[in-house]
C-alpha cells in the first residue's frame, strides 16, 4: 500500500495537453463539453467492434484511455454493450465471418446512432481489399458517418478525430 | 536409427534438412522424427504443384534443437486421391494443421481426430471451395446453413455459456463456449477464424517489397517480428548474409517490441484482477516505449523499418543517446511496477495457482513461447536463430509452475533481460549497412523457412518464390495457433471470473491465428 501511495505522489500528473490547430485542448474541451451535453446528454459513449483488424488499431484505441492521453476527460468513454452506446467505432476490413456480427451489433444500438470507422482497412479493405474473404469496407454493411484515417492512427489523431466528429 | 532405405531423397538448404519419402512412409517417418527429436509438429502444410509436376506436396516440419536445424519431411500425393495418413491420433500437435490442409486444399488426412473447418465458417462459405488451390474461384452465396458442431457436455446442473464473437472489451473477435458445473469450468471450446482475411492467398503473386508491407499488417502487435521472419525466408532463398551490424539493429527492435508487449500484458493481468493503479502504471511504461519507437523510427509499431538484408533505418548518435536514456527511466518505472505487484498479497492470491498448464500438456500440444517457458518447456528460438544473442549472454528464462504467476514472472524477467540485451547490442553498434531493394537481376526461384522468436513465441514463414521473383506460396504459423489450444486446458477447474486473467496471461493473437 505504501508503495502505491509513494508512486502515486512521485509520478504526479502525466497527462499530455493536446492542441488542435494551435488551440489548446483544455479550452476546446470546454467548448466540446457543451456540445456533447447538448447533443448526447452529458457524455458520449462508444462501442468498439473489430471486424478483422490486425490489432494495431485496437492497441491505439486502448492507448487513448491511458493516463497520458486520458480521453475520458472530454466526456468520451468506451462501453461494453452496444445498448449503452451512442456510436460504433469499427476497425478492420470486415471479414465474411464478422459481417453478420457487425450488423447485429449495429441493430442492437438505440437511436440516434452513428458509425465511425477507424484505420485504412475499415475504409475500403486496405491491404486486404482483394481477398476472397473480406467485404471491403464497413460501409458495405452499415451506414458510416465519419472516418479516422491511419494505419494505425496515433492516439492523438484518434482523439482529434473523435472531437471533430462530435463538433460536426 | 532411421531406415534410410525408405528415403527417396535428402536435400539440405542452409539449416533446413528436407527428407522426401513415399506417401505410405510419411506417417511413420514423422512419428519417428517426433520421438527422436522430441519436437512437436511445428508446422505442416500443403502446396499445390499441379501445374509443374501434377501433384500436391505435404511438408511436416520438426525442430532439431541439438543440431540447430529444421527437419522437414516431404511427400507427394496425386490430385486424384487427395488423401494422406493422419498424424493427429499419435501426435496431437498435428491436428490443427490437418484441419487447415483439409479446409484450404480439400486434401483429407485419413483417420484424423478432427477435420472441422477453422476459418471458413459454413454460415458464409459453401462446401467444396478450397481457396488455396491455384484454380480457385470465389463462390456465390446460396442457402448456407451452419453445420458446425461444438462438443456437447451434458448432465444435471451443467450450464453452457456462449461468449462472442463481439466481446465486452476493446479486443479481437472470437467465440468461446464454456461448460460449467457450478462455478468451475469443466470444458472450454474456442471457435476462431472471425478475423480470417485470406492472408496466405494474398501473398501469392506479390513482389517482395509489397509482401514485406503485407507481412507487417498481419498481427499489429508483432509487426517487426513478422517482417523479420518473412525477410529471413527471402534472404535464405537469395543467399544473402545479413551483416552483423544489421543483425544487432534488428535484435534491438525485436527486443523493444517484446518489451512493450510484455509490459502491456503485465498491466493487463493487473487490470483483470481489478488492480487498476498498476494497470495504468504499466500503460504509462508501454506508451513511453511506443513513443520511443516513434522517435527512433517514425513508427510506433516499427512499420516500414525492416527490409531485405537489414533494416532500412539506422540509429544515429542522437537516437542512440535517446535510446539509452529512455531505457534508464523505463527500467526505474518497471522496477516500481514489479515491486508494487509482487508485494501485494491480494494480487498474489489471485494469480498464484490460477490457470495451471502442465508441462506434459504443453509438450503434447506443441505450445511455444512465454507460455511454454512458464510450464517448464525450454523452447526459445533466440537460442538457435543467430549468434547475436548467444554472444551477448542470452539465457533462456524458464519457470516450472505453469500458472498465471509463472507466466507473469517469465514476462517480468524477460523484460529486464531485454533491457540489458538492448544495452549490450547498442554498445556493439559501430556502423550500419542498410538493407537494399533487390534489383531484378538477382531475383531467384527457391524456397526457405524463415523464423524468429516473436514476443509470443516461435513465428514461422515458409516461402516459395517463382522465376519472376514473385511469391508462389507462403505458409505462416503464428505462436497463437498452438497456444490457443493451451488456454482451453489451462482454464479447466478454474472459475469463470478467472477466465479473463487466464486469457490475458496467454495474451494470444486473433488476427495472427486466423490469418
């Protein structure tokens, strides 16, 4: 216990400040909070679905919630069930085996609902678009409202992308 | 000793020994080698050679640790029969490969214990279409029904819990089916293949440069290991010797990859027993290593760093100072993390004697990597891959208990060893010869087995190139292929709430397994 306390104090705050187009995130965050409050009621909840990604996108999404990027400070969080989600964050080129699961997850969400794709594979199949076993992009299965590009996009880019989405 | 009269031909390519036998002798030869070398089936695969020689070939690969070589039994089968004698009744580690061969080529292992499809789920894929045949055409969809049979466990008070493919966390998709009697799990069956993207087929016809890029997109947490294993195969075909200085650089990046993944797993284990402070502490260390990767190579996951004959990035003086300085703070943080975890009684209570995988089971299943070493099986390809490791004092780290704590301890000790190895490698770097794109004149026809010890375990690539220098056949075996089976044994008699921590202590790849 003493170790934990000691390390807690020693480490201090590691969270990075983030700026978009030279606007500090903290002020942007306030603006966003009001946008989120208006549009989604207090907070914005996301359900993540992997439809055949290599796992790098997942790793970066998880990184956005670490103490350095701390996505939760903007009122955005990841949830375990599509029934609790405002948006679906989808990675991967959509393998044939995952097409139905993706559709069912989407159908399980309450209205209003949005789909955000993340990573080059999710846009059009990326490296895997010529395969016999991929649908080639999430928009072949469910309607998509926003895309965050990269292979994989860095945590900062994911956060910026999500903030842009909420603002739009 | 071996009865040499039955052997049709011997063929040696670098450290690969190919033994060609008649179809009738294939099984016996494999069983004899399995016993003699004390090696599981590391890899078994088929090749469609109907165009050139009007036959199919089956290869079965064993590791000869003592001789530091690969022994490969090879046989031909005719396109009319499309059958060979199964090994799985005698050598369990062959089972998964027999299923793959049946699924991808329609070649049947007669007498196999299991021939159900792995990746091509019958809900979306009609029967009789084998994607890795050279004359394969994409089928249309019509009237598909699920015929996949899970093992049924029945009895009073036994419940079935289906989980997945979409899980609660931010993680790959897979289906788990638990049978429980009260709290304890009495059976677990996994059905994977949800991330199948037809990777091996996609390799066919690719140029080398394109193929390296593809190899980096297979398993996102083992990017560098995949490119090293693939390049290793190509270098063997071309007869390119990787200079010592470039080997050092590759080893540094391999160890950095091992470090960020090991610390991520340690944090994951803490998280799955509800110890969130340590989980976040580990996440900070992981992030620091990823940022270091980014500063050194412009890629957090080391993409685009490797090439044929060596790495395409070098470490300049500034990067080297950054590397060494970063290691100091990473080591300090890591030691704090280790102390917090191992001195916490309630944490230790959750991980000790949880999810035990016995040594005998691990050997029978052909388990590799961290999981094998935590169960007392001494296998680590860094011992045989190159002299680089041996010279710098690499020692295989092994524990006997086979529980979550043993796997945690192997990771902790390997993390510290990796730190020290990187320091030693770095001190040996004098200059670096960069890998170069090969011009067309040296494109060569051939085949070879590339391999490396990825952070999860043994990663193998068997590659054949054709006259134009394009990939003709590429077979990949990720360590997860064997290790997923290990998980289904390790969780037995544990309670369902301990499944996440058992699973995390294995930390297996969905995308590397499903390909």
